[in-house]
């Protein structure tokens, strides 16, 4: 969700997918389960349906973002391809790639994915969850305050 100027929160639905193999799908299911434990609803869709699902939700007027799961090694080209397709079909959509399990120098991978259209690349499930589902909102004074996780609702198809 995103805090709005008047203090209300706007629900952002996140559509997610894994890029290729079982490891990617398992990692995305882990993200879904961790998010569920935090009170956030997560749904997944196959990679072949990601773009169409984001387009459909945008056409319904939903504020939607995309999350792409790609466990290292492998899946990089597929993730980049999905980023490009999403940005071409839904300009302005927020795209996040979870490049989980990558170690060492991540700068080149991040540059590659950002050039393909990713708005953010995260390296751990915890970082991905924290980025997709912030648990704070500004109170009337503008200072952040904790908000129960159950107040956020996120949908991630993969």
C-alpha cells in the first residue's frame, strides 16, 4: 500500500510470478507464506500470464505492481524479458525483481535488470517483503508509526 496525503492508505495489488524452475516457484511461495504470516494476502500467477494479469488489473482501475521471482543462478534473461514486456504494455507500472540467492557483486545484475525496466531489484525474501509491503504509514504529524500488518492487503500472482 501507499500512504496518501490525507492519511488514508491506498491498496496496491502486487501480481507476481516465478521466471522458470521449481526453485523460483518455491521461493515465490515462501514470499507468499511469509507475507501471509505478516497479515498480507498473496496470490501468484504463471510467468506466461503475468503481463496479461497486470494489464487486466490496470484496466479495472487497480493500482497494481509486478513482482518477478528469479533465484540465482539462471532466470536472468527471463526476468529481463518480463520487465521489458511489462513496461511496454503498462507504462509506469512498478516492477520489482527478487533475484534471491545471488552472492558477490550484484551491481552488474542490477544495472541489467534496471535497464530492462525493473524499478527495484532485491536480493533476499526479507528485503523483497519489506520493499513490497511497508509496515509503516505517516500519522497526522507526518512521523512514521507502526501499523498492524493485517491492515495491508497485497495480491501477488505467480
